């Protein structure tokens, strides 16, 4: 081959190689540009962070997989995972958080995308009542690993010192419940059931308020009766030498009150205020000879002596010690020995006597009391003693005990 021809051949080969390389490079560039142009523009907001993405993914699920996101079924994804990708599509993904929810002691684990505790409970269809306890508070933001505790309130009857009311409580002990209700227990107070027991629905809790107080009561002391023989008095006749007087003691009692009512009373001290004075009664032993003629003459004179209203001649006249009583005194029946009902006849003039001195049925005149009938007796009346009937206790107390003159009319 001629040198000139060789040079032409080499030049043509070189140009062809350059042209082929350029063509391949151009084709590659054109193909890449076309691949990029075929991508869709997508906006992805993942857990609140927004980013722009160009993708060939066919569905939302594929977009998330491209971003190494594997959503749980509890996660929030919008639009749905099988939604086809279109240009300018907005995708939102929010990962669910694991929360431990405990309701009345029953624990469960929940994955949730709720914003706060209130939204979490609402998503679980849990209604919160006015007295229910929730921790943390309803407006608390949900965090991964959070523990939410709910205690449902139930009705309980609370009786404090006899005053009952219905309140609401959650599972706790009686002691803690009373503290929550502001019930203060004193040292002697009793609680039923016991403080360490657990509260249950419709339970009745009784707080018995216990107090100890003292009470001082003045009580009379009966006097003793002493008799002695007296040779200067006719045999059988009784005469009060010393009337006797009741004493007075102050008794101190310890009283236990439960809810304001007395349940026990204990005597703890006795103090003598006034000592009683013994009644001394003289009993006659002197034997008196009877002179019938004189007695008969005296009797005749009494019978023949004229009388007028308001003035009677007395067969006997002597002094006695007089006290007063009513139809309602202690141990009294209200009916006299002769059958007079003093409660039905409060205006009756009646005295109680010793029949050995004044016979029952006798009409008498008592100084300071008036005309009366001896229609009653008494176990405490001996000798020259009488009790006058008065309808009112105040009048009987005012009468007291006094020495009066009495005339036995018949």
C-alpha cells in the first residue's frame, strides 16, 4: 500500500471510533435523562418531618420501603399503603407508640398514635366519670413506653356519727378512703369495717364517734331510825324525839357516748355533801291505870258538845311531825289504803297516819293544812308522824318537814 493511502485509512478509522464513542455517550445521557424525567415528585411527612422525594415507586408502601420504613398496622398512614403514586402526592406516616394501659388493676399493652391520654382512652372506648382517677392527666402528651393508669370510681355509703351519705371511691383501703373524705378520727372512735380492709362497691363504712364525759349527780341519803324505850310515856305511845334528816351525796359517773347517745355509765367517785341525821323515836313503856268513869264522862261531854261548821270539838289534840307526799312519789300507787284514787281526785284532803295513833277513817284538822281524812298509811310512818297529800311536787317540797298541831275530830 502506498504511504498516502495508509494515512487516509488510519484517519478514517480514527474518526469512526470517535464518532461511535460519542454516539454511545449521547445515547447513555439521553437514557438517564429520560429515566429521571419518568420519576414522580412526592412529599413525605414522617413523624412530623417533611421531605421531597423523586421516586419510581408504584404505591405508597413502596415509597415507605424505599425510606426503610416498615409500618405497623397501628401506624397512621395517609393515603393507604396500596394507593398508586402520582406526581405531587402528599404522604403522611406517623409511627405508633407502645403504651401500657392499666384499668382497675388489669394491665394491657397498646400501640397508639393518639396525641394525648384523653385521645388514647377515647380510642379504646373508655369513658371517664367525674370521680374516676387517671394518671397521668388527660392532657398529658403520649410518649413511647408511657404507663397510663385508670381507677374507675364506684358508690360507697359513708356513715359518720349517725349521718349517712353516698360518696364515690376508687379501690383503696378504708384508712386512705377516710383521709380522702376529710374524716378525722379521734382516739376512741371506732370504724367498721377495719381500717386496713379494701373498699368495695356499695360497701357501708361506719365511723362511730366515741366520747367519755363525766356527770355529777346529787342524791339524797335516807336517815336511820333508832327507837328507845321511854318509861315516862304511856305504854305503846311513840314520840319523835329527833325527826331525822336526809343526807346528800355527790356521785361522779364516767359516761361513754356513741354518736351522742349514752351506752354506759360507771360510778367513779362519791363525795358526802351533807351527813344524814338519825331519827330517834321514843316508845312508851309506862302502864297507865284506866279510870272508866272519867273516860265515859269525858266521852259523853264530847258527844254532847255542840259543833258548828269551821269549828269542831276534838277528842284528841297533840303535836305530830308532818311531811308531804304526792300521788306520783316513788313507790306510790296513787291509791290510798282506804281506796281513794288521789290521781283522779287531786283536790282531796288526805293524810297518811300510823293507825295505832290515829285510826283509819278519822276526820282530822291539821294546822296549816285544814280538814282532812286519815285514809292512808305508810311504811315509814310510825307513832306521832303524818304525811299530808299535796297534788303538786313543788308544793310538797315547799311544805318540807314541820311540827304541827293536829285534832282528831272523830
